[in-house]
């Protein structure tokens, strides 16, 4: 029997047993179920085993798991909002994405920011670059809410009234909304909240605890250093270095990995009617 046939026979024996024990690179013995593998993945595992040896076999395998969070990596934003007494709040968050000139933000309903956004329907989404992780981290475990919600006390949060001051950032007036921008951050997006919903409204225990906000961008302020040469209406992704949060930790982006087929579509094609609408803001 040649090596490949021996490997196939061995895999089949393991598959019949349902569980396989393998030795990981660090020497820890771990169990994997072959029953959950799709045929293509299993074929790849076999290929790696026969061509590259036993340890490499793990690369093509999956396990089922229950991670408490699924924060695979999104940009960090500092959201400015206006408190009831007219003062400004500033909070780090990272559950955010954009489609056209709309941003979707996920925030705990108990946060001061969520309360402010529901009441005033205005915000500024300020984006730090990856060299500003220290600034962002100064705001971690703080809240503008007073009193601090019980669940946050248990996690070590404290109330801070002036978070611009704590972060060492300068509030400057926005052009279209009341919350100020953070002057030092290279991207400042003034926004109006057009809608908000409860996440997990299907679950009585979770309903109302986390809110998703749909923010319509009404003004975009960019640091000149991230703008494409010769085109002020485009951001150069080779110059823009966002701060990324992945599983509670700070990261930056690496360089571009290859040319992108999607990028053959001119960026201007994506221009939404919101851009023209924003001029009237
Ligand atoms: C880098 C970072 C990212 C965060 N991302 C989120 C998030 O996406 N959603 C959220 O509700 N809280 C997030 N938090 C926690 C909030 O900052 C925290 O709830 C804070 O108390 C909100 O401030 P506020 O109560 O003054 O609004 C994040 C914290 C840090 C440091």
C-alpha cells in the first residue's frame, strides 16, 4: 500500500470512529470530528497530509466552536454626541459599517451615546488612524452615563464627564449637526440618525438591549494626508491606515495584497443620491 492509500485508509478509520486525535504544532493533543467536514475540505486535508506530513493536515480542517464574541475585525470609531445639558460626549465603538453614505452603528442601549442618538438624532463619526490607539485606549472602560449602569460597574467602568479632555482631543464645531468633531482625527463624518432598531428583537431577554442606528452622512471632513493625489473626492486606501479592533485588541492594516477585480468598477458609479442631498444640510 503506498503512502496516499495508507493515508486514505487511516482517514476512513478515523471517520468511522467519528473522532480523531491529532498532535498540534505546539504538542497539545486536540480532537476533531471528521463528520463535520465537507468533502472538499476533507480532500484538502488528505492532500496536505500526504504531501506535507501529519501536522499540516490540520490546516484544512474545521471545528465547531462557541466563541463568546464574533468580532472578526472592524474599524474603530469615536462617536461624538450631545448630552441633555448641551455638553459633548465621545465614545469608542467598532460595530460599524458603511453602504454608500449610510453607516450602521451597533451600540448598547444603556450607553450615553445611544441615549443621545435616540434623543437628538445627530452624531459625528470620527475615525482614528492606527497610530492613535493610545488615544482610543484612554477612553476604554469609561462612560458619560451618570450613574454608571450596574453591568458596567461590574466590568470596571467609571463615569467621565469630559471625554474629549480625557482623550486629549480638541472639540471643534461641526457644520451641520450640534455634536462637535474631534479635530485631531483624520476622518470626521457628520451624520443624522434616520432610523434605529433593537437587535435581537426576536428574543424577549435581549430585546431593547442593543440598538442598531442608521446614520445618514451629511458632511465628510478628511485630513489632506489621506486624499488621493489629484482627486480630493477620493480617499487613497494606500494612505488611509484605519485602527482595527479584532476580538477586543487593536490592529492596523497590512499593505494591499493583490489587485482587486471589483476595483475595475469606477468608484464614482457608487455615488448615492445622499451626496447631493447633503449639500442642503
Ligand atoms: C475600541 C472599543 C470599541 C468598542 N466598540 C463598541 C461597540 O461597537 N458597541 C458598543 O456598544 N460598545 C463598544 N465599546 C464600549 C463602549 O465604548 C462603552 O459602552 C462606553 O461606555 C460607551 O460610552 P458612553 O456610555 O459614554 O456612550 C467599545 C469600546 C472600545 C474601547
